[in-house]
């Protein structure tokens, strides 16, 4: 992008979506190819995982080539049976914010391997992690602290996964407060906002508890996302480019076999909307020339 009198502040918003958020990787590849720098990345849940890894200095092509390091089925393989006993009201059961239906130790270890001792405030690309305070339901943005903890908190889909205590607050998945945190990018003063969301549209039955749980979770976040997005558009006086990746089936967070299809869906949306991203940035630059 050619420099003008003032380059717009570009905000990248990557919404929640579990494994479907891997569809954002083609968008990151596009931004690198077009030399579009981001002044802020805001990620929620799966979007925070992808955005946070890119913010740490990784190249988008490398992320795509090693996508199975980012999301693998074994991360969700350990069931917490004491939690299941508690749900059934049986003896020896135990359940609180520290527990979930799936044990989180493998996920936390993977995140620690990915980010080590990196801190949010020191990342090469500025990053904000969207979470939710478990005991109040208030949206909470993490702008400092350990990256691996922030990324885990942003995707801790309680009660499937346990919450995590950070700075005296129990934090869980950002999806409960702001599944597509465009408003946060507006509040940060971004001129051009690029926002990617993910949607599943089908009337086919699901199979099993987890698919139905994820399906019903998607219902409420869909309407919350639409309402918050409409408010963001009303309050923002510049450009917001939305990229909505639509799937014709419900994709479980364990469905790693669908990763190639998820990436292809991201490729298609970026191909359709890439010119709009460039036009939005150029239009702002010309207006400020």
C-alpha cells in the first residue's frame, strides 16, 4: 500500500468459532501479500488463537503449513469424569470454575509451548484478547500478561473447559460477552476495521451431546454478534469490512478432518472480499491526502 499523508489505522477483528476460526489464516496470508499492516488485532475464542499466534511474529504461510500444531484432536481427548459424576449428581463428583467436562492440561501445555513466556504487551503485533468474567458476565479485554494464559481464557468454553483465574478474576470464553468484538476496535480508534466471523447454516440433525451443545451455543452468539455489529456500524464513521465464512454443516471442535475444507472456505471468502479491503484502505487514504 502506498503511503499517503496519513495511513489509516487498521484493526483486525477475528471472531469466535472454535476450529472454524482457522478460516482466518487465508486472511492473514492476504494481508501479508498486500503489505497491509495492522495496528491492532482483537481476537475472541478461536480467533484469539489464530490472531495471537500471528501477533507473536509467525508468518501466515508457516501457520498454514503447520496448522495441525495449532489445533489437533488430542487436545480435547481427556474427559474429566469427576465433572460428569457431579452433573449426574453421583458421589465423588466435583464441579466448579476450576473444572470442566474436558481436562485442560494438554491445551495449556500446547499454548505454553507455542508462546513460552511471551507477554501480550510485548508482542510484535499489538493484540487484545477478548474474554468474559465468569461471575458477572462482563466482557473483559486482556491487553497485558502471559500470552498463553490470555489465549486460553479467551477460548475457555465453560462448562466444556474450565475457566482460569487471572489477576483475581475467573475468566471464560469471550463468546459469552462479545463473539465478534468490533465495538472494541471502534473504541480503540481504528479507521478501517476488517472483521471475520463464521456461521453454520443447516437444518440437518446433529449427533451426540457436544455437536448439539456447540450448535445451541452458535444460536445465541449469532444474534449477539448481529446486534453488536449493528451498533458498531452506527457508531463508526469510517470503513468496516465484514468477511462472513458460511458452512453448510455444523463442525465440531474435534472435527480436525474438516480443516482442509475450513481453509478452502476462508480462501473463497478472501478472494471475494479482498478487493473491498484494499478499496476501503485506499478510499480512506485518499480522503486524508
